[in-house]
């Protein structure tokens, strides 16, 4: 989504994002953002995510896609690998 929108800053310094933008970007109350400025005073916002949440989401996606193995299978692969090195 690209385009130009306007937002207002209130007397407490809060920036109000338009509802359409919040909906499109799945921004919810309490979300945290990194804010970066460049030499031209351009603001860049990036949603801050907990890295563990990202890893958990990726792990679930891999599991659902059948890209995981059981601990028992992993153990067997390790044993075979160790035997082949001897």
C-alpha cells in the first residue's frame, strides 16, 4: 500500500493514524513501533515485534507444512550421522 495520508498530532504529542491505515497494516492498540528519522526529517515507522513471537510463528508454519520431524527421528538421524563419521 502506497499513498499519501494525513495525520494530526495532539497536544500530548501523539500522532493519530487514520483508521483505514491501521486496518490495512493490522495496527492495534498497544502496538509498539521503532521510529527513525533521516537527514531530511522524514519519519519511518516500523512495527516492533518480539523476536520470539516471530520464531514461534515460523515454527508453527513449518510444522503445518510438514517440514518438521519428531525428536525420535532426529535422534535416529544423529546416531546414523555419528556412525558414518567413525
